[in-house]
RNA sequence: GGCCCGUUCGUCUAAGGGUUAGGACACCACCCUUUCACGGUGGUGAUACGAGUUCGAAUCUCGUACGGGCUACCA
C-alpha cells in the first residue's frame, strides 16, 4: 500500500491514489441459505452506492460452497430482492460479465492450485485429523477433564499443530501415501508466530492482530470446496476487486485474509477494506426471531423457507416502498453531515462516503422506519402510486373503473397513509359503499331534528348547481344554522353516512369525490338504518 | 476464557480542543381541524465511569465498566 511517490504513508493520499489508478470494482457475496435481512441489504446498498459514486462496477458472486446449508430458491430470492430495491448488479450469475462463473461451486477446481501453492511455499499444510480427533484435541487442555464456561474451546493453532496428524508431523512418504490413497484431508493455513497483521480500515483506521493468537483456519475442505477464507481472496484477486466491504463480524478473520494476500498475490494488490457496524435488534444482534417477537419485518421481502415451510414477512409485503427502504437503511449507520434525512437513490450515490459510515452498531427502530415510508408516500406523486394502490384494492375485492376518481382519491388520501396497505382502509369507501356503519358513534345523539336536516340536505343536494367542497360546505352550514343546529354536530353523522367510520379525508371532500348521486344514496341508506 | 470492535437524549445521530452539546423518530403540551391524520409552535431528555495532557476535553491518552462480534471442514 503506497501512494504514487511511495514516500508519504498517508492513508488518505493512498486512498485517493488507488481511486485514480484503478477502476473501482466492488462485490457482494451472499450465501444462498435464506432470506436477505436488513444487515445484508445494507451491505449491498453501501457497496452499490460506492461503486456508482465512482462510476465503477458492482458485482455479485454467490457463496454456495457450503452444501449442507444450501437452500434451493434462496439464490433467486436474493436477486429478486436486489431487483426490488433497485440495486441490480453490473455483473453476476443473472447479469453475465467477463469474470464468471459467479457461483463458487462452479469455480471449485480453480481454488485447489492456490492452496497447493501455499503448501509448496511453506504457508499451509495437509491435515488428516478426523472429526473425533479434533474433538479430542479440543477437550484435551481442559482442567480436570471438565468443560467450563471460561475454558470451552481450543484452537487448532501453533501450540497444538505439531501434536496432530498433518503433513508437518508425518514423514513425507506417509503424507504422500495418504494423499495417493485418497485419504480425506483438508488444507490449513500455517499461521506464523509473533507477527503482526494489520490493515487500514476505511471506517475504523488501523486495525492490527497478533498472528500467534489466530488459529490455522481450514482453506480447502475435505470435499474439495474452498472455505470463505480462500475463496474470497482468490476471487477478489481474479475478479479485480478494488474495494471490499463487509460486515463487522468478518473483522476477526482479517488476519487470515491479509496473510493469504501477502503469500498469494502481494499486499499491494489487496483491496481497500471497510467493515460495517452491525444492525442490532431490541436485545442484541438483529435476528430473524426479533421480527416475529416484536412485530416488525427483518427481511427485505417475504421469505418462505422450503425446508421448514416457515414464512418470514418482508418489508415489501408489509407495505414499504423500495425508495423508503433503501433510504432508511442508508441512514442506519451513515449520514451526510447535514440535517437531511430523505434522500433519493441518486442523492445517496452522490453524497455517500465511506468515511462517514459509523463504527458503532445501530439499533433498528421500526417507528422511525415507518416515518421514512410516510415521508416517501407524501413525496410521491399520484402516478407513482397508481399501480401498487390498484393492486392492493383489487386484492381486497375492489375494482377501480373510474380512473379520474381514482387519481383524485389517491391525492386526497396519500398523506394520511404510513404503509401501502393503509390505502385500503383510507380509500375503499370511495369505490364501494360501506357495508357496516359505526352506528354507535351516531345513535346516542341522533334525533328527529338531525334526521330532518339530512332529509332537507338531500333535497338541496339534488338541486345543487355547483358541486365542490366550498359549495357543499356552505350549503350544509347554511341549512344547519337555519334549522338551529350547530354544523359541527352534524359533521360526524355525515361522515359516518359516507365513510362508515371515523376516518378519511375532510367530509366535504369525500362528498365532492363521491358525486351527487352516490352521496344522496348513502345519506338515504343511513337514515333508514338510524331510524 | 482469549482476541477484535465499540460506547453522545429511550432510538438514529451532529459537533474533528472553545457551541446555552444541534437535528430527526418516539413521548408530552398547545395551535390548526368538530373524524383521523398532515402541518405549526413549544417542552421533557445525552457526552458510561475514573485519571492524565491542556488556559480549556464529548473531542487526545491511559485505565475501569458495560455492550457487541469472532473463537466450525458456516458464511
């Protein structure tokens, strides 16, 4: 890592130089094991924003090398999520590109040579230990043969590797014989002793590790698949990744990756790294369980686990707009330094900067998330909402035939909706007379005077020459005053007649949109009902 | 247990040695509105603790406490 002159060890200059000297290429590497949760989507988002900001490439490759956890359908789900969020990759399984294949399982054969090279160079070794032997090793150092809370696991590291069955302890001939016989084995990295592995995190600054304290991670599994550690380094190199961003949970494995870069390709080719803070739930790291427990989604879209047949609700189905979703996610751990909170995707791309991402974890607040959606609903114009609202109404058995009315209704109603499904309650009554009226809200104060008022009002409406909010309101108040009733006392009954309940836009606005015929019909129906 | 990361209102955060520690969500009050909202005005509310450096510390250093992550042939 050096800047152009190679003299000034300044991270910022190095960083700027790296931006100038190579094309920005970032990647997201999901494992197809389930739904994409908030943290996952935010990782995608920050990767995407960074790539787009510097006119770079955003690549998605799939980590499907753990077959025991592979879930059919999860890969498609992940790409569907990216599509919904508007964060589509430039290169991926689905989008093609010149660095494929983009599934690790399809790259399987390519990883072993790198692991073998490490062995040749003395940085890795074959290990033949069986699961039972490993278990025995982990039990061994425990005092009095008892596992305790304080001392429960033991690493496969420099303190024990010379007591295990591997190519460091076995004679060369025996190792070769075992390999020739096709004995199950893994390849482990040989972590050096007393070295410091360090790097400059774009968010946290310098982070360093004592290599003596890191274990000899498996690089190549017995089935020939690479572990994440080998795969991420090899693929990032081959795919020319310039910046690698991932969650904070990866920070402890950084020394392994740093060493692999050093041994395999040279540290000067290692991407710039940043580790994002975790997104926390009410009681700790946000988990799938938090969703059902506290009643908010944790996945971007509905995830139906084919193994358990368990459905986890998503933000999409809950009624969030994708624009609001990425907005709220972007602000969970980043801000642009001003007081602006509502950002379009284009603004986020323009203003995003990795240096302003927080280093501390952020607790997810569902109330604030809903506020973002509300703001976006208000910000949206009617045409932006037609499709979704129509779909929701249809789902609830309401067919819209009058498109002019439909637009007017959306306009009248959208500011009072927080989530998309709120449109159903707020607008159904415009297209379909309420099936039940909240009689209890009217009955106690209902009397003949009021009844007569509405009978007279119907007549007045029937002959009205003007049909708009102002005219309706004026004639209503005139008539009420003339009959010696306070107009205010009549507004609630009028609302119940038209809407069925105590909600919706201003009552005269509703009457205006409903039109003369429907308004009179509803008053008549209600009068009959109230008696 | 070991290693790593972190710590400003209940929550998300601003403040890069000098501010009455600012904003947003939530909450409360009032205004608007005789529905519910939107909107407007105001209010309650924070630098984890202890040392040190400094004329001056939320800010720099150290320690303590607390929280989180990792410690798999999972990613």
